[in-house]
């Protein structure tokens, strides 16, 4: 697809959007891009974002004081981590890879396979209170954890600025502040955005431009699951949702030839118990994807080259080990994962395009946020 075609499609999306309620919050979003949908109950304010940022980087938010939200969601890696699967504050290893927190404000689904969570505020409760597996582990210890912040004069000041009527930290304050901070993590200053929408013809090189055209072609079909504003099927903005299928089986497994995924994580099936949902997981955003290795829900693909090879093969055939089976033949695999021929040059082009979705300014702001919080604690 040419830049003109991309730009025309983008303008059509913009024209269909209902403008969100006005806000004084200074979003890091280009002027002509749609704004996120923000719940009326928890409007964005700079004070809440600041409080949420401090909480996000503070290990005292975990019951044992060993881990912060940022321990797994690291700024340098677009708020993901270079670990195959996450490890909680108690040392318990999780089954799933840490999702990047990029443009979460535009998501209409959260986590890898949980269709019931429809807001950042609801999702925030999972790492705070989840017990299987444990993340921050504050369930049953809320009063003791929040008292740590009530006893801190700096946090008390920030609480009064963010919630003027509050006289002590409560769960709602913590959840709302964290949600506002996460919602503030927007990323649209990439070579792709400058090329496709700002008219900067030299923002992407020839390889990345060829990769862009491959990506949006029907031959490679990447855009069916990773399309739209946020390069993911689960997007919403300006009160308009982009209709698409959120969860997909990609043929990563076919344990024993029974169309199964490993027993410890069968994706959406674990909530719906519908056989056709075995192995279905959410397609994450591809913005800043070059920073978020390893890949897939279980971190089993080490780099972007391996991801492209996987999709070119139409799935993965494991010939040995406890999960042996030909994922290419999984009966529940998405119709869009059919495999394709890919030359070495086309592979390099697609890699160049995926790297063109990296936003250095997003990472710089995120790292600076962490450093500012750390400097404040040494005052």
C-alpha cells in the first residue's frame, strides 16, 4: 500500500471518530490523531499521572517490598522485559510473557487472553491482587501497604494534589492514579508515522518502505491481526471501536496432534471452555515491537526474525519434547496464518519496517520518568 493509500485510510478513520470530551491534559499525541477514550469517572489530570508514575516505580507497592510494576514493565523495553516469562514479587515464575505498555489507552482488551477486562482500571487490580500467579501480592495486606505511602510526606502531598478530598490512601486512589499513568504512555513519533502521515518522504528508507507494502499486502496478511491505529486488532478511540477479532490461534502448538496447547496455558479456552478457543491469545501492538523481545504469549520466539520465519511457515512444528506436534495443522489456527513464500530480501524489508515502528522519544520520556522518580526519593 502506498503512503497515499495509508493517508486516505487514516483520514477516513478520523472522519468517523466522535471527538472525545475535551481535556486539559497535555497528551503526547499529534494534533490530528484521535484521542483515547477516557472514563468519565477517572479523568486525566497531570497530578494523577504524576502520582501514578511514582507508585509505578516504587517497590513498596508490593507486599514484600521486592518488586514494583516497573520491575517487569521496564522503560528501556517499551515497558516490557527481556525475559521469556514474567517472575512475580515472590519469585513465582509466570506462564506468560510481559506485555508492553504502549498506547494501552487505545486498547479495548487487556492481558493475553481475558475478554472480560474492558478498562485499565479493572486490569490494574490483577497485578495488585492476583494470587495465581502472584505479582505484587497485596491481597489481604492492603492496609499495611497503603500505610507506607500515608507515612511518606511526599506521597501525602501528591495524594492531596491528585485527589483533593482524600485524607488517606485508599485502593481507589492507587488504582485511578496507576491507570492514569499507564493511559499517558502514548507513542506516535516513529519513522512510520512521519512517513505515512506527516509527509516526510525520507523518514523511512527504501527497505522499510518495501516492508510497509509487504506488511499491508494480501500475500503476507500481517495487517489483518496487526492493523489500525495501534497495529493490533483490539483498538478503540474517540468512542469508535475498530471491529475485528481480538484473539487468535497462530499455530504455535499442536500438542500430541490433538489441537491442544500446553496444559499450563491454553489461552482463551481457560475462561470460555469452548474447544475452538484453545490456543487463542490477543494480538499485541507492534508499536515499539523491536524493543520487546522475546515474542509470543510464552516468549518462545527469541527475535523478530524468528517471528517472521514462524508466520512464513504457517505455524511451528515441534518434533521433540513434551509439546511435540505440528502447529501448522492445528484445526483451530487462524485463517490468516496460512504461510507464505518469503525471499531473504523480503524478510529484510519486513524487519526494516518493523524497526520503523520504534519511537525513541517514547523510551526517552519513559526512562526520564524513572530517573526523576529515583532522584526525588534521594531528596
